C-alpha cells in the first residue's frame, strides 16, 4: 500500500503566532501555527490541552 499523502485537502505550512481560548473559558492563550488546511489547524502551545478539548 502507498501511504503517501492521502488527505482530501492540502496542508499549508505556516509559522505565525495565534491566539485561542478553550471552550467555556474567556482567557486568551497563545500558540504557534504549524500548518492548516480547509478542515483543520495544527498548532503548538506550552499550555496543557486534553485530547479532544474544544478551542
């Protein structure tokens, strides 16, 4: 099987700062965008986020 790129949307690499907040919390946190596509975003942060957390 060929496991090369099988996504429906291409990912665009970025390197920029972003702000986000967790659901039910007004505090703004900071992260760094790694890449994004039409259906999602990959970002890094020094804050702990639980798997499945809504931001």
